[in-house]
């Protein structure tokens, strides 16, 4: 096993990689080059400068993937891999390994004594780089109502808590957390290494959407301890299901409301699912209906749009739908844009989600998107796709795995266009304000629609990191140079 920390040399935000203090003899990777398709990685270690080439195993989201644990042979694991389920069987070993480091600052030793002598609660506040606009858009941060609700919850459940504050913005914390039961641990020159050790010594935890406090809470977990975590975890990956243990308490990071109580409010919004049937084949239709019906989100209406159907196909659809009153069938004779607009006109839901009959949704796609929209007050939510084989082969993986390096709006202004329809869900009133899809058969109806949607100043969009759609179409395509100039003009004039 080796640890690749080479990406830290590319980041100039003042943070340092300290994993070498815990590596315990594990080789540190000195440099990695991954091919554009993320299939193989050329790796050099300090001990082996000649390097080696390994297949890349990428993480698509925060969901635990048990197949990773059963792999044989070498591999380069690309992603966060931050689920406790990956090391649950050896949790004791991991705790001993990460707890072996000792405190370095004499001041930290005094804090440890005070932590051990009280009903201690570690409170982590991550701000710093999260305030940078592009990073804030992707990650977001925990706001004051989140912490206020968490303090109230801990004061209600445990006797005489003492809150030990750890933060990269101690000035903000001193201004907002006042009272005799608050102790500021972090200072401008504090050691993150010592902070992690001290967090782990605390009995209870209020964490930020940060891996540092997650590890502090996990290492400090013991019988009777309480851990409070935010939802969404990141704006563009809201739930991180397998990241947060089931017994941790989730609070809305904006309002401070308990998510188990608030979650039902998101489910009151109705989604109109517009299924575009363009292939005149019963089997893709049957598969699409099955796919929508198996979604974990059930407040739906289904609209089947038959584009230029044959009489045989119309009879087949009648047999498939049967007496299901939740399904409406719309006939459309014209181009792709005409068919999609017919589905939009028939929709009555608060939201419209599109599904093409060559694509498949993950079982929780709609629920993930509707809850992401609720939590961040968005009116347009997209997601990434998993490329699958189609008539033209397997499309390239794009965006690459992991967090995007720039927002979607900037990508659209720099020569890229979104293709396909199955990845995005939009408020119905926003679709109406945009004017729907172009009905001119120019082959760019999808790209034109999403570009106009994204360019609207009133659109609050989220592009989730999660890959919730399986599609043979490329998610994002580069445009020719002459089209790039047009895209830059549209986005800059409307943003």
C-alpha cells in the first residue's frame, strides 16, 4: 500500500499534508500521472522512483462499494474513500494507528487535561477556503443556526457540557460563541495535528462538513457519546450516505432543524417525469417504466411522450400502461424539441425530470435531487453520469472523478455544452420562463436548452458530484472554436 499526497503540492491555500506523521512505514507516492480516460495511473514512490503502472479504480460517490474490498492485484484507488464501512472490520487497528501520535505543543497538553476533566464537546468550525466563491458553491459551510441548535441539543441531553472550539477562523468563533461553557482551543498558529488528537479525546462532537472533524468524532466515538453532523454534507454531494454513521444526529446546516423531522417537507413536492420514447420499441419503454416505478421517491406523475410512433408501437404502449392512472400518454409528431415540449405542456408537478429511453436512473436519483434542491433552495439540479456502451461505444468519462474544478456556468462559457436530458431536474415555472426546447431540428436541442437555463440569472443550480444516470451519451461535450465564442457571449451577458 502507498499513500499519494502529490496533489497537495498543487494546492496553494496554506494547508500542509501531515499524513506522513501517521504513515507508519507506508510508502509515500512522489508523483502520479493518470491517463485522460482514468484507466491507468503511472506512479512513482520515494522508494521506487522508476515507478509502476496500475489500473485506476475510481470512486463515483460516497456510497460504500464492497467490490473494492474483494479486488485482487494492484490498483490505484482514486477518490475520498471516506466511509467507515471500508475499515469497520479493523476499526480497532485504525484507531490505535491514528491515536499513536503525541501532542507537540505544551499548550495542547493543558487543553487535554481540561478535556478529560469535563463533559467535553468538540466543536469544529471550518471556514477558511470554504469562503472562496467557487469552493463555497461546491462545498458550502455550516451556518450559525446549525451550531446554535447543536449547542441546545447537547445542553438538553448531557449534564454541564463544556464546548471546546476548534477552527481555522478563531476570530469568527470568538464573535459568535460567547459564554462560560465555551473554551477556544484554536489560535492562529494552532497545530491541526494537535487539534485532531484533542478532538478525539472529547466525549461528544459537533462536526463541520470537514474530514478533520469527521475523523475526530469517529476516533472519539465511545459508548454514550453523541455526534452531530450537518446535512447537506457538501452542496454538491448532500447526503454522503455511507460517510455518516447511522447513530449520528443530522441537522440542517443552514436552519439547524433535525433532518429526520424536516425530510418529509421535501417529499411534498410533486415531480412530473417526462419519458421521451424516440425508438418506437416496447422493450426500452418497459425498462424505462420499471426504472421510474422503482425510484425511492414516489410523489410522481409519469408522462410518456411517443415521438412519431408507429401504430404497432402505440398498441404496445397501451398494453404496457394498462389501467395505471398515474401514467399519461402523449403523441407527438415532429422533432425532438417538439416532443419534449409536448411533455412539458402536459406536466402538472412542481418539478420536471426528463428520462430518455436509452438511459437508466439509479434507484434514488429523484430523491437525491429533490432533497438537494430543498436543502440549498435550488431550482435546477443536475448530476453526473456513468458512461455505458451504446451504438457509438462507451463515451468518455466527463467530468473526471471527484469534485469539479470549476462551476458548470464557467464550463459553459469555456467551450463546453451539456448533452442529453436524463441528468437534470428543473422547477416547472423555470422551464416555462425559459420557453422550452428549440423545435428547430438542428441536432443541438438539448445543448441549447441547458445553456439558456444555466444563463438565467434567477436559476439557482446545483450540479451534483453523484453519478445517478447510466447513459451511452457523453454528459458534456467540447464545442468547436466558433461555437465557444457564442457560448461565452450568452453566458457573460446573462450571468
